[in-house]
């Protein structure tokens, strides 16, 4: 399987793929993220800013991956949506699909994309994917269900020209009902960890931060 990675960052998504898959190129404009990626993949070309890539000059590949900038989709932002200066780069991902026509793609973004502009942004993106000839399956996955100690929800869209895209999704490795918090007293401020290994939100403590020691008593930091 040959693939191209867009919005690559430090190459995190590539860690999920089998070792015998071949990365033919990637696109990342951030200086420091590119340095990390180059350290791990020194012989793979970075095509830089995705909006400036001439796809006719890129080797053919079977799968396109990427998570376009999420700032304008995120509920923590101003919610400008797909017209925002950063999140509209999703159209560059779709331009690549149009020009290279890979057999498969994986697109990732924040859960806020589902509600951006009352859901119309996500609908427009799905229509654009479909118009390029892909069967689609999308699902919101949470990192804590797959062995990662963080509550981090992301939407994944898989498109394929062959078979059903549903077949690639994973089942959670833990059952949320089985999570039992181990606490010293009541309240989030006293929570240390839990049996599922999920990290709680780190609280602040005005007037002198404290944390619970092994006896359950609070001590100043």
C-alpha cells in the first residue's frame, strides 16, 4: 500500500499503519513539525504547503490521509466553519482526491465539525467526497477507548472505491461501564487515576495549588 500524508504534523497518523506500507510523500509547512518528520523519514520528500502542490508531479499512491486544520470547526474557536482561513484547507485535501484519484482515503478532524454551521459544513464535505466517487463511512472515536489515557474525541471519515469502508473501523478496547475511579475523598480535585488508566482533567487551585499525597491529605505544591 502506497500512501501520501497531508497536514502531517510530526507523522503521528503514520504510526498506525503496517510497517510494509510505503509513504511516498507528505505535506507539512510548520518548521518544527517538519524537522521531527524529517528525522524519522529522512528519505521522504516534504511537499510543503498543500495549497501550492502540483499533484501531477507527485508519484501515484493508493491512499490519501490527513486531518486538515480544525480551528474554525472547534467549539473552542469562533466557529467560522469551512469559510475560515484555516479550516477551508479541507478543499485542498479534496483537490488532491480529484486530481490523483487514490483508491482510499482517511480524513480526520475535531468532533465540532459535526455541528459547524448547524451541520452544513460536514454535509458539504461529505457531498464533495461522494462526488469524487467514494463510498463513505464516518464515525466519532474517542482515544480513551483505545488504550490512550486521554478523553479525546475525533471524527474519522473513510472513503473507498472498493468494498465497504465500514470494515476498517475498530471496536473499543475497553468498556466504559467498567471504569472505576479511585479517589481520595470526593470531587475532581482529589482524583488520582482510575483502573482504565484514563487521565482526569488537571484542576487549578487558587490561592496556592495543592495535591493529595498518598495519605489522602492535601499538600501544597
